C-alpha cells in the first residue's frame, strides 16, 4: 500500500531538462566521461602529486644509499642501483596508468573509444592526439558512453591554470630556441 499523499505537489529536479542524468563516476573510473577542463585539471593534479611522490622516493633512496655506505671508500652494493630503479619505476607506472584512464574518459566525452588513448604512446601521433583531446568539444548530451559529467569550479580553475602553463611553456621554449643560438654565438665570439 502506497503511503504517499496523492494530493501533495509533485517534486522534481527542475535544474536540468527531463530525462537527462549526470555522470557520477569517480575520476579514475575508466567508464566515465571528462570534459576538456576536467581532463586538464586532473592531469595537472596527477603531475603535481606524481612529482612530489617521485621526489620523496628519490630522497629516501638517496638517504638509504648514503646509509648503506658508511665509509667513503667502501664499494657500493651491486644490487642497490637495480633495486633503486625498480622502486623508482613504480610511481611512474602508477602515474602512466592513471593518466591513461584520464585519457580514456576524455575520449569517451567526444564519443570515441577509449582504445584511441593508445595513440598517446606513438611518437608524433601523440601530439596530434593531445591536440584533439585539448580542442575537441565533448558531447553536451548523453552519448554511448553515458551522460555528461559536470565540471566543478575547482576543476575549471585548475584546467585554466594548466592551459596558462602550457602557453607559458610554449612561449618559453620558443624564446629559448631563439636565444640559445645567439648565446652560443656570443660565447664563441668572446673566446677569440
């Protein structure tokens, strides 16, 4: 028996059109979708956190390496460098897998298969793939990969910050490419 009041006013979510749903999957769930700014924001978060983790691992490995050789003339253990490389590769693999999942979600937003993310490992093709993911607008409504995911304000801010960093990096790279040959010429002329 239904306990609801048949005379009560109807309750509806009037903030979005009827029949639309939103993607509520977590950011590292490959089944969801990511807008451009969400994708950029999470890549920036992944890069910052990954850099911090790798820095901590390098510091710890350095400290352990120094602790393993108490005397400056002692020969280092042959297995220590191999173990260090293995331990250092683990955070890079985790970052690569998480970055791949973010790209899969971005491909889903443009209604493309996540398998296209494998093009990111092909040199030169990865640049074209990055530009497609950066500039192609996602579907505004549900597609075969599900409903769109709302972009929170903090993701918008981080995405814009990442775009600014990309532009500054490109401008800095162009300036360095122009200035470096001039610097080399200046130094070689000063030696004569």
